[in-house]
C-alpha cells in the first residue's frame, strides 16, 4: 500500500474516531435551537458551548459526509455528558425536545388562561385573551421561544376538534341548538359541581328547566360579569341578583349571553347526553355534592337541611 493510500486511510480512521467516539464534555447540557436554525449556525453554537470534539467547520464537514441530511429541529434538547458528535447530531435532528407543560384546569375562565400564558417567561409575544369557552382544559406542551399566541392556538384548536366530535354524537335530551349553546350550558355545569359523577344529573336539571322555560337560577352566571370568572370571595348582593347583565339567570330565563368558563370535555358531553331525570332543583348536601328534588316542596326541605348544616359549622 502506497504512502498516499496510508495517509487517506489514516485520515479516514481519525475522522471516524472523532465522529463516533465519546465526547469529553461534561454534562448534561441544555441546547436551545432557534426556529430557522441551520446546520452551520447550530455548529457554531455548539462550538461556543464547547460540546464539539473539534471545530464547527470540522463538525459540519463530518455531518455532511457521515450524518443524516435531515434538518435540525427547533427546540430545547438535553445533551448527556460524553455525547459523540454523531449522537449529538442525531439528537438535534431526530430527538425529542424537552417537554414543558401548561395545564388548563376544567372550569378555568379565560382571564386566568391569559394570566398563565403571560406568566411563562420562556414564551414571547403578548398573551391574547381567548374568547370564553374557546379553550379545551388539558395539559399542553410548549417550547422555549414560542409565541404565546401559537400555544393558545393549540388550546383553541383542541376545543374545536373535541366540540365537533361531541356535537356529532349528541342525544336529543337537551334543548341546545348550537355547539356554542352547548359550551355555554356546559360551563355552568362545570361551575356548579366538582363531582364528576354529578355532571350528567346537573345537566339534566338545567335541560329540564330550559325545556319548560324556567329560569336557571345559577349563582356562577351572576358572578361572571363581576369577576370574569374569578372567585367572588363574598356572598352575592341583592343588587347583583337584580342587575341586567346578559348573564343574570336569576332575572331572565334561558341561557346567559355566553360561556362563563372553559368547560371540560366531560361537562360538554354531559350537556349533550344528560341523565334522564324529572329533577328541577338541587342544593348542596354538605359533603361536596348535591341532593336533587323534583318538586319545590322537596327542594325547600333539602335547603332547610343544608342551612342547618351550615349553622352547625358556624357558617351562618
């Protein structure tokens, strides 16, 4: 074998060793790849972070010859200690970015959704105020450097898809004529009970009231125009029960002007397939749930029991 061939063979072996052997950098390291980054710009970034076994130019050359031609991904990536150049490129091209989650609880009003988005320091741009009832409660992933409006768009898109699927399977048990009306009533159901087992029954009561033209008499609808869905922190005033707001279901029959929160999937499903019941009333039972009644006389007796429980607790 000639000298030239030996030199080529030696150079090839050195390149292979540099490409696949374990790196010397300690770790783990967090690498953030900006949207629109190229192999060249990422290589320079990795060199600055001292994660490469050689220079950025050497890494680019080896990547083009020995690596995949796939583009690098945008996002944050954790690089373990001793990662080889080959593995480093693979992580940036095909690895799973660091997952960050924002959780929207069932019944969370849009003003709090906006506040939660605004509080995430890793996002950029203004936090829009979503229309009430447009966000599906769930946990959503986000990446550092994303725009807040992009993360919000995932939340509203999820609601659009979930609502379309649920609406297509609706049963004839409740007089809501549009998906928006279903979300509006579901937001009241969400606010009225914290027990999953009660959702369909509470929905059944409200559907019965709508059917006969009876007022919904739902406290959360009175509170909504005052706090935009945040806790009131006090008892409702008589003036608030008499106020004309478009949301006061103690004053006017029918649904309020719109949703009063972002209801979860189960509350929407409950409205679109409510429990068959003759009940028209319900009141707290002292255990976190409610007791239901078909007649006003039964309801008044249940209310008296609830007041007795509250007096025993020193709440009245």
